[in-house]
C-alpha cells in the first residue's frame, strides 16, 4: 500500500519554506515574493467572485487603489479636519478606515451593477474601474498624477517594517489568513449558497437562498481583499500614484485568477506567482531577442491566456494537483458525517386531511395562447395527487403557478390559506412548500451530500463571519447530518460523496427529492420524478412517496407514466389543452371515456 500524506503536511511544509525564504533569498527575490503575495490577495477575491460566483470583474485594481490611497492620504496629509486627523496616527487605524470606505463603496457600486446580467456586468465593472482610476489621478488631495509620498512604515509589536524582507511576513500572513478565510467560507452553508450562484439561481432561490445577498457578499469580500492588498502595497512602497490601479492591472488580476485556476483558492497564488515570475523573465528576455525595448511580455500573456482558455479552462491548479498526486499522494479531504449531531428542529406537520394547496380557477394566457383555463385543484396533507395529461396540456404551466414561479392571469393559488402570487420563491420555501425540477437542476461538480445540504439552507442561520472563523461547525454538522439522513432515506447512501454530475439521470431526480426533503416541507411538488427511472427504481420511489404520505406530507405529482401513477396516488386530475377534463380516483379516471380519448388517443 502506498503511504498517503495529509494535506496539512504539505501546507506545513509550504509555510516553513515561506518562513525561511527571506533569510536565504537575495533581497530582489524577496521583493518579487512580496508582489506575488499582494497580487494573490486580489486574485483570491476574484476566485471567490468570478471563479466560484460567476461574476466577472475587471475593476478590482480600483479597490486596491482605494485601500492604498485611503492610508496614503490619512497618514500623510496635514490638511485633514480634526475629526479625521486622529486616524493618521497609525496605519492600523487607516487600514480600518480603508476597509470601511471600501465596504461602503462596494455596497454602493454593487447595488448599481450586480443586477446587470450577461456581458453587462463585466462592462459595468470596466466603467467604474476606469472612473475610479481617473478620480485618483485628478483629485488634488490625492496628489494627482505625481501621487503621494512620505507614507510611514507599519509598526507591529514594536518592530518597524521598513525593509521588504520585514513587511514580507505581514504580506504573507495577510494572504494566508485570506486563503483560509475564503476556504472556510466556501466550505459552509454560506459557501454552498455562493457556489449555487453559478448555474443554479432558480434552484437556489427555490431552496430559500437569497442569491442577491450572496452576490453582494462575495463582491464586498473581494473588494476588501483588494483593499488590504492596496494598504500593504502603499506601506511597502511608501509612495502611491494612480498607475498601478488602472484597468490594465484589473485585467492582469483576472489573468492571474484564470490562469491559476479561478475555481480554487490556491489557484490565486499559482496565478499570481506565475505572472510575476514570467513577467520578470520575459521583460529581460524579449527585448534582448527583438533588439528593442517594449512591453513584449503582454503579448505573451495574451497568447498564454488564449491557450489556457482553450486547453485548460480550469486553470493550472487542478493540473498541478494531479501531477503532484503522482509523486506525493495526498489524501483527499474527507467529509465526515457526525451521526450524533443533534437533529435539526422539525416543522409541525398539519394533521392529515388539512387543506394545504388550493388552486382556484387558475387561468394563464401567453398572448393568444391559453395554457391554463379555469383550472382548480386541491391537495391535502397525507395525500398524493397526480396531475396528468398529454404533452403540451399545460401541466408545467400549472406547476409554475403553484410554485410561485409564474403568476396566474386570473384566479388564485392558496398555500396554507395564503396567496402564493406576489411572494418570492424563498418565502414560499420558508412556508413549507418544496419542489423538484422537470429538468434536473443541481450543481454537478459538488458532491451529492452538498447538493442535498442546499435544501436545508433555511434550517440553518450561521452567516459569513461565523463560517469564515469556523464558528459554524456545530450547526454545519447538524445540516450535513440532516442531508445525509435524507440521502439515506431516498436510497442514495452509496453515492453520498460522489460528484452529483456522475449520477445517472434517474438518480439525479432522486437527489432532487432528497434536497427538497431536506427543507422539511409539508407540501412536496414533483415534476415528472419517474422519468428516466428503471423499473426497480420506480418501485423504490413509489415506496418512498407512500412513506412520506403516511408521515403526513402532501404530494403533488406531475407525471407521464400512467402505470406509476395509478398504483400510487389517491386522486388524479387530468388535463388536456389547458383544461381539466377529469378528476377522481385512479380507477374511475382510468375508465373515463374523455380521458381515454384524450390521453391514450382512444386506445382501450
Ligand atoms: P406540459 O407541461 O403539460 O407538457 P406546458 O405547460 O409546458 O405543458 O405547456 C402548455 C402550453 O403552453 C404549450 O403550448 C406551451 O407551448 C405553452 N407555453 C408554456 N410556457 C410558455 C411561455 N412562457 N410562453 C409561451 N407559451 C408557453
Ligand atoms: Mg411539462
């Protein structure tokens, strides 16, 4: 058996190398390492924002500038009003001030631009990136294009960090704290909500995640990391001017994140390291080759970027880990389920027979097309109702009105006596309605366990700070234990730690049911759950649904498979051309001539 080492050993070795580096390296290399640390901090923000959250920003350099200028002005200006001047007493105070200013600006800019979708968001970030850059260059108090000098060194534990090999330790301490903070954050309830932004917004909202808030959270964190980098930069250089905070640096930071691996926290470090080293090397080499001076390295970066986008979309980090894995086998981080974790509080289910869902005369028109016409149906607790009908009958449209994704043209849907229309998906989820999707919506690169845990989002409450500082572990254990219980309940236990994307389609549908159950619903809406399931799996699903029904959950099933429905449900509503053509017990409906005509095409 090959011996396998823990990732902690590698991190420990890395820290040891970092610790001795300034003692053994020439000063020039220490300065390069400082830049790597400073850039990696900004790229780390982009990992969170762009790589994980899917929000592309070209404007991070501007936030670096805010951090740098905030401290530069406050520590050097003699013209500040008295109520501000006290901040200049120590760089540590100006760090706090810079972070506060940055957070306020990020919230303002974020609330204006984060709603933009598609290409408009990156364009928006370019716009404010450029604006801030010109602001740095034109404002008198910021020293215009000549900049500000005479910035004091940082004092720490009585030491003055004057030299590059002294501030080195502070830079790398900041970076490592940043890496661990982001790493912890991603491995939490908030982290799952953040990861759901990329590709799973509708699903995440239906599970109770406030996606607008998650976007803002990562935008602010990325801005704060950039600000801290700017603060360190200003006190390393002891001088600032606008040049390093322009759009070209914003683009370079994005290069670093993408080349290093925008989806991985350590990718930021690899990317920053590679760009700094390459830049240095090429700046010496290329002008010698071409016989003239110029920024030739930018051309090479462009080519590398295009190559990476073609051949290694996920960046270098995953390739690097795969290669190291061959030489030094590192144990994959294992999730452990704490079976002893205290179960989450449960909703009190309404007594059997309580009216849960009451759709009254729902009509939905799309232009001239009437997709639902005067549809009424009811679901009670402890009951399974099937909504069936041929393709295009209007089932999914009805499903959408019920789940609150769409609003009826006329008529209304009541859930527990309250109108569904006008409430957002989160509110409806909180009230106890949970759903699956006809076209499976999950996060394919996340494990089955984590996917299902998203369903339990509303049953936890720990936020960003608690996650970042690992104060959420007790709650996290309860959430994961709940997810694991639901996975066992639906019979997917052997796939608990597999990537969700590796499951067969039928199993992915089952995963969605487990995720819906993790929210502890009283009403379950299932859109074609048996599609793609094999006979045995269908039987198991039917058994599960019967069990849920006995526990008192109400279930609305939109289904195609007649045999599956008939042996299982209590009542059936049949639709055709947007209208209800029959309702009743499965046996009655099955014999109804109108249903036979419509649904089975007249075949006996
Ligand atoms: P089913 O789920 O029973 O197969 P749907 O509810 O998806 O049926 O569709 C019912 C009818 O409504 C179809 O003719 C479909 O083309 C139409 N329809 C559904 N959604 C929309 C929409 N957003 N805009 C226009 N027409 C739609
Ligand atoms: Mg449909």
